[in-house]
């Protein structure tokens, strides 16, 4: 099978690295307008099945002939490109999946449901870590209860060697970080979808061998999950894990207006948000060793008794491949969805997020086989998501 990736950035390259581990993948194509990114890709992935093309994601006249014949196309360019790339994939008769974006962009992709069904293909946005893996674990767990009271989702990326004063590094995109910290958060309370402000509802959370962390509400493009579970659970919340003090630091910076898309003055095209993203990328980006911490706790009734199911994952920087945990935990779920689509393991067609599309148990089995250390543990009664063993 041939799979095409649009975008050779840090995650797109990691997905290419993951896909060539599958013997059934005969060719991996990566398209990007940046020659330097493509050179770095070939330094990272040295496999004869890898081919690269220097082409802009917006140039469909050049891109479409390259992608023709692909079983699946993966969007790893700017999120704004995903709806157009999804349309192109449908026309080519190929499945499409991506890393996700803001809710407005995802809804544009979901609006392609009828066109995708007509062509017999899937359009599946939000296939990374969160949204993505955490959503699938949530619905997999909920499906094992007779009645569900609450679902609590906690996930975050933290540096293994924190450096004051921020104790924070950007593993992927400063744009995504700012979006998550400024857009409304969608939760479920008393069975109804409600909204709250990001960077709020702070709590302390503990993971084995790690110092105390903090967790707080962020947007995370999880509104689709809240809509899916409205009326099915009484409580749903999602919080991002960081080292202590991060939420207050970001609240201070954003409170000064540095996330506003307002021009600094009439002599420049730069907005305050542009400057913030540039400075965060320069000061907090770059190579570093990290860990991804994930915990999903489901409370409910099973055979008439109160019970809790806890999914947990601690994934660290890979010393052998020099790949960050964030890249692994984003690329492995995305590549798994793409491979399952291309291999015909996902029945039906249309447009929907992965938690509503892929066979969840099969998916989890695949990502664990690929190295994500996900564990599941049952507890009698209800346990606290902040410290299930405390």
C-alpha cells in the first residue's frame, strides 16, 4: 500500500518513520515546500520505500498527481489546509486523516461526510494524542460499563530536565499551545455540555517516579467528544498536565493581551499573537528530552457495583532514536489510524473523528504493539484521577 504525508515537520517526519516499520507499506511519500525539511527527513528515515517531493500543500495541481494511487493521505501541514486536502483525497478515492486543528476546521471536514460516503472513503480528523488516543481510550473504557457516572481525561508533555523559570518546552507547535490556552473548554456537567475558561480548575496530580504536577482545563479540540457523550455520562472533563506554576505564568502573559490577533501598530503586519508565538518558539522550542503523562479514569456501575477503570501511560524520550515522547505519542496513533484505513480494517465510510470510526480494541492493541506503554487497571469503588492509589 502507498501512503502520502503532506508536511515534513517534526510530526510528519515521525509518522513517516513509524509507517516504514510496517511491512505491508510499500511506499511512503512525503510532500513539503521546504527543501531543508525534506533533507532532514531523509537523514531521519533511511528507507528505500521513502520518497519525497518539494511541493506546496496549496498547489493541488501538482500535489494531486503525486498523491494519486495512495490508499491513505495524512494531513500534517497547517490545520487550515486540512479541509482542502480532505476534498482532494475524496476526489482521488483515498482515505484521509490528520492531526486535528481547531473546532471550526474540524467541522469543515466533518461536513464532507456525504461526499466521502459516495466515494466509499473515510475522512478522519483529530488522530494524534489529544485529541486522538485519549478520546479512543475514553470511549473504549465507557463501553465496558453498564452505566457511566464520570470520565476524567488528563494528558500532557513535560520536560525531563526542567529549566527555570518556565520549566516548560514546546514539543510541537506554539500555535496549538496558544489555541488550547485561549479557546473555550467544553465539559459535561450534570449530563449537559457546558463551557469554562482555559487555564482554570487547577489541581495537583501525581505519577509514579515523577514530582507533583499540575493539571488545568484547556480546549484541546475535545468539543466533539463532549457532544458525543452528552446525555451518556454525568461528568466529563479534560485537563492538560504541566509542571507546577505553568498555568499562572501563562495566565499572566495572556492577561497582558499577547494572544490577541491585533496589529502592534500601523507600520507592521505583526500581531501581538505573532510575536508571542515567535518568542515562545525561539525560547522554548528546540531539542529536549521529555515525557508524556496520560491518565483516563472512568467511574460507573458494573454488574450493580461501583467500579473505576484507569488507563495510564508514561512514555519517555527514546534514547535510541532520539525521538521525543510527544512525537512518538502523536505519530504512533496517527500512523495506526492511517494504516488501519489503508488496510481495510475500518468498515464503512464517511467523515467522523477516530473514536467514532476505528475498532477501538484493535487500535489499542496496535499502538501497544508499536511501543506505547498503556496499562489498564480495574478498581473497586471510585478512585481519584489525581492519585488513583492514594
